[in-house]
C-alpha cells in the first residue's frame, strides 16, 4: 500500500549525491520503499545547515518533527521505525551477528576502505591534486585486504549474508563503500580476489532498491 503523500513529504535527506554516507541512507530508504526529498547541501557550515546538524556534516535526516544526524544512527532509526514497511532489515530476535557486523563496518571496514578510495579517486581530483602515491596505496590496500580476509572467512562459514541467512541492515550499511570500491580498479581487485566477498557483493548489488539508488547518482567517469 502506498503511504500518504503528506507522510512522504515530511522526510528530507540532507547531503551530497555522491557522499557515501548520504548514499547509505538513500539505499536504505529505497530498500524500505519510502519516498523522500533529497536536499543538496552546498555549505555544511552555513547557519541554516548548522541549525539542522551542529556538527556541520552530511548526511542529516528530517522525519516530520524529528531531526537526526550521524548516518549509522539515521539508518538504525529508519530500520526500526519503518520496520513493517518494505524489507524488514532487523531480525525478529536479538542477533549477535547483526550487532557485531554493524560495529565491524563502523570501526574497521569503513575507515580502511574510505582511506584507500580517497587516495585513489578523491585526492587526485582535488585542485592541485597529485597522482596517488604507490607506497601509500600499497599500505592502505594491505589494511583493506586484512579486513576483507575476515569478511571472506565469515561468509565462507555458512553465512549467505553478514547476519546469517537474511539480508539485514548490516549488509545495507556496507553497500555504498563496496560500490565505491567497485569503481576503483585497485580497490575492486581486493574484492574480486576474495570469492565469498565477491559473491556477497554480486548478490546484494543486484537488489532492485540498490539499482534504483545507483541510477540516481551523477557518476563521474570510472
């Protein structure tokens, strides 16, 4: 059943279209089948935006009278509040695997991958940016490889998804950075070298909600 237009119109995602943390929330909203308005933030330090997020970072999310910031807090809120809408991304009973892999993403996967993608794709595109430093790239790639080895072993141990047999919020929270890796040859090779990670990414990236998310991105050349 379609939700009332008034309810949808009160949801606003403040961010950048290519910000991985903004994409995290867009992917989740699409997975839940929730309409929202994307408000592109040109200046995160403007008084208007600081009134929404005093930390001056994207994304932020408005849901009626509630305003949230920090992407992982936003994602948990959406998954819980709209649990009965679209795909249920939270297990029916407390899940140790869900909790563990949400934390692994936050503290290990995201920092390692973000640093590597920044060095390979972002820094060279900045004004005055230099080509990636091979020594720095090698060191960052080793960190990502070490993390992905742990993922590969976990997925090989009878886990179709990170929390077991069901697609959950733990998987959603990885998708934006996995996508960034897939568009960065050196980083993408790290996924391809681990068959269980590659199979997991192939499956979750084929979901209609993710395809809808990617179709809306103004992607630069790979």
